[in-house]
């Protein structure tokens, strides 16, 4: 049989040319920029997904341009050639922490970051100090700042740098002043009455600003129905569950008179009434910022060891002198018999927080730092520990300073580790879901894709 020649379908030499182009392309790719250039790859650690509650063993986190590019198991996420690889085997990665109630001084910015706090909601400093904090944060690594600038209060105000409202008609002007000073939040204080609060919330909505409330002359249920985003310090809750007339009268006398009556009232409140308030607040989707560390600290001011806490060594001498705890106690009029009464309130406050979360409510970790004896950064860890002691799981305690806190602050780019989120994270030496105190075992801190502590 005579074999027929196969008909050529290409011109002579074209296949060889194609082979040359293919080889040349490979060589050019080898000489060009690597796909992982400018990318950080964190490998080997256990990543805790605070949203789902799952822990991913032997995970890979890819970071570029300050954001998470990918996160998943080593089988799912390939580390591209040229990436800067950091082996974190035997470690745990969690999102950067958020302090949702602070009053920082410039010295506290770096300190908070050292403790893994990468974002802070600061709820009153006054205009001048707010500008200073912004300026310092531009010059050095600092937590992301969400400033309320100056609180809104009614005369006579506790703080001279608050913005004052003497009627509902003044709410729009006051909120407008905050907008001029680039406030991210509106914070109302203890002398704000329901009619003024309603006007403030209306004005704030016009500027898409959330409202945080340290209540005094308004109870928590009323404030929630009016539309506040968060309730600070568990304020307004005894007023909603107990004798509001007596408590409102105490708040009208002044800040410390109101605080003292409010704190002492907890131990006499009806558990059923408190449980009803917890369910109502949870149903209305308001966030609670309990600041249990503040209640705990004030309840133990008769304990000399509180004044000698090792964590206070990180606080500058000038700041400790400015605290002048003895002078604060004198202004408050607190005597030795008050502290046992404050301590009696603590288990009731814990039960309320536990009931609120069990009813579907969400809490956010806040500290009131850097007010007296409250160390920026360190107290966020104490707050999580106190929340666990109150009955929350370690996961929910961690969520209070990450996922839940970010949701309260209306940002889904913080408080979680997912593609597109800000690369703010902490590397820990131990598992915080086994013991929440392990959040203190910090090995590295990343802010915006850059290591700021290692």
C-alpha cells in the first residue's frame, strides 16, 4: 500500500516559531516581576474566624496593600512566588482589637497599639485634644481613630469643653458643629433629657452619624426606642428597671451624685424587671458597651493593691499625677461604706449582661481609658476577661472586641479576617478560645499590613 502524504495545514516554520515564542514567554515571565512581589504571606498559624467561630488550622493569610487578599487552609491558598513568607507555626491569629469607649491622651496611642488595639472609638476629648490626637496619629503608628470630638450635654455641664444644648431647638446647631470638626460619632451625656435626645438623634441622622449615650436623665428603654446606637456604662438600665424618680433626682444634682445612686441601685433591683429590660434592649438591636472594667475599678478603690497594679508602670508619671485619684474620690464624696455597695452591684451587672447576650443582644468592649487607673490597651484585655467572668463564652468575649465592636461602628472592614478587610491582626502564643487571658500573650501586631510590633 502506498502511504499518502499528510496535507500540511501550516506554513513551514510556523510551528517552530510558536515553540520559540512559548519558550521566550516563559523566560520573560521568569525575568519579570514575581506574582507575589509586595505581598506578605503568613503561614502555619491557626486563624480564628470570629464571625463563624471556626478555627482554621495550618492557615495561610495573604496581605497586600494593607488589606487581606486571601485567608484559608494551606491546601486552598497557594503562596505566590516572591511573597514575603512569615512562618507562624504554633501560633494563633485573631483580628486587631477595638476599644469602643476611650478618652485617650497622646501618650496612650502607642501603648494601646502595643496591646493589640488597632482601632479606638474615642467618645470625648474636646476639640483641641481631638486635633492633637489626629496629628500624632499622622506622625507615628497609632490605632485607627473614630472620634466623637466633644460630648453633647445640657447645662450645667460636667465638662467645660462639652457642646451645650439648652433645648431641642439647639440640637441641629450642636450636631453641625461636630460635623465641622469631623466627628465620626455623636455622644450624649447625663443631662440630656428625652426631648433633647430625640432632636439630637434626628439631627445626627441627617448627617448619617450614630449616637452613643451615657444616660442620666433618660432611661435606657426610652433612649433605645428613640434610636441611640449604643448605651455606655450600662447607664439608664436601673432607671428603666427601678425607681426612676429617685435616680433622676440624683442625676439632676450632679454627675457624681447620679453615678453613686445609679451604682448603688443595682443590688436592690428586681431580677424579673432587669430580665425584661435585657430582653427589650436586645430586641431593639441596641449595642451595650458595659465598661465592666470601670465598674470593677471604682468598686475596689478601697483596695491599695489597685493603686499599685503592675500595668500602671506603663503610664507616664505625669499622667498618674494628673489622675489624682484621691482628689477624684473627694469630689465624688465617696466614703469607705460606698465601696462594698459598689461591689454588691457587680454580680447583678454581670447577670444583666449575660441575660442581654442570651437574648440575642451584642456587647462591645470599652474601657473608659485613659481615665483614672484605666490603662489604654491593657484594659481591653481586662474587659474581655470580665465579660467571660460574667458568663460569656471566650468566643463571645473575643467578638466583643472584634466582630461585634466593628458592627457597632458600622464598618465590615475591621474586626474580622476575610478578603478585602483591613490587615489589622494580632499573632498570639496561645489559643484565646481555651482561655481568654491568652489574648495578652501577644507576639506580633500588624496594622494596615505592616508589622508595628514583633
